[in-house]
């Protein structure tokens, strides 16, 4: 093996490592921060007026439709339109928030099916 061939192999190996290293760093950073996500949900809910009808899908794949109540530091209240009960939920437990529909009752709204 000549010195030139060895130098080419070392250069190729260094180039391959340089290309793969950022990919592993990007993957490590893509893990969501639970506190940051909770603040994002809190900001999204803050855009709605008190009493606005919302449809909330939770991380455990359950959902609730109701009017928004008080927003706290870590949780918010929602008055369920079906049961008229006041529910308290943590921001971190919310998967998505959207405007509620005028249709009330089981099977009336859209169904969210998550892949897990």
C-alpha cells in the first residue's frame, strides 16, 4: 500500500465522519423539551378569549370540547359542553388545540387518530 493510497483512505474516512457527525447532533436536538412545549400550548390558549369554544386533544389520545376558563401557570380550566363540568388540565398533557365545532355529542366532531 502506497503512502498516497493511505492518505486517500484517511481523507475519505475523515470526510465520512465529518458528514455523519452533524446528523447525529441534529437528531439529538430534535427531542422536544416538555417545558418548552407546555409554554407553547399556554401561548396558544392565551390567544383565545375566555369562554371560547375549543376542542382539545390530549397526549393519551382522549379529547374534550368546551369553553376555555382560567389560564394558570401550569394548567387551565375547560367547561365541558357535554357534562357542564369544569375540568382542569395541565398544558403538558395537551397534544393539540383547535376551535370547537357547533355540533355537540358523541361522534359529532372530527376524530384524531395518532400513529401510536
